């Protein structure tokens, strides 16, 4: 509800309507009723990539529709959990708000009210965000993943595309003050000069490309997508 006059905003009304639509589909549509958390993962991945494509292609008119498809996945997962007695969409929204407040002490006090002043340095904001995330990982029990909870690589999804995972890992390592290998140009230039005979060698070349991209502030994953689209357009 709107905190000023007690009336629901248009956003609140439309979200409530969407929740009702999904509940009705779960009850009366056999296809929707058969969905599970596991079966939805494929759709979530596809919809995420379609949103990225709409953003990168500059088709602003498509972004709202693609965001709606992402929202559908969120509401469906929340509905499945509600039916199982686990959590609901309100819990998801509440948890997200609390996390953003907790991780943004440069903006919010612990009770969610605004601070009196705000830092002007992006580096300070990023350092605070990473410190709080690290504290949360250290406090978590039974955390499973690719890296230990106290590792700078904790939380990097194993399902990320390899180039994106590599660049995220390099970025995290730099923030943690870890040593970054002085490689990149030599590997890629060497690859251009001769054949690559093994996946191990190919992996080092690709990682060298990622290191070059990170040093120059470029996005390796996005750059490759653009190159592939250019190839498709020429074919």
C-alpha cells in the first residue's frame, strides 16, 4: 500500500493482478500446473538471454516485454514455493529490500531510513558492498558452491558462460588484492602465429583474451556476442 494515503499504487495493483493470474493458471491450466522449479530453469535462461539481446540491439520497445517474461519466472517460482508452504512473492520482495538496505549502508541506516549524507566515491561504495557480501558469506552455514564462503570467488555462478565467469573471477581477484598473471597479449599473439593443438592451450589463450579485456575495461562476453552477430549477418 502507498505509505502516504493508504491507497494502492498502480504498480501494486498490477502486481497483485499478475499474482492472481498465475494462481488461476496453476489451478486451471494443465501445462502451467505441471511446471516445477527444475523445469522452469530452461525458460529462465532463455528469457534472460532474450532480455540481453533486446538491450544490446537497442530495441527499447522490446525491453518491457522481455522484462515481463523475466518477472513471470519470478512470480511462477514464488507461486510454486507458496504452494509448498515455503515462501511467497511478498517474502521475496521483503528479503530483497532488506538485503539492499543491509548492503548499502552508504545510503540507508539499518532501519531503512536515508543517511544524512552520501559518499561521492564509487570505489568506496564498491568496497563497502564487497565487504558486507564477504561478511554475509562468512556468517552463512552450510553454503555450497564452486568456492568456499570466505573465498573472493564465492557466489560466482558455475553456470555462467565461460568468458563471463573468467572475467568475473579476474575482477574479484583484483578487488581482493590477489596476484593477476601478467599474461594476455603474448598468448593471443602466439595463437595467431601458429596452431592450437590442445584444449589446455586453447584455454590459456582464451583466458589471455579475458585478461586483456579486463585491463582495458572491456566486456569479453558482450564483445564475442557482437562478433557472432556480425558473422551471422554476413553469412
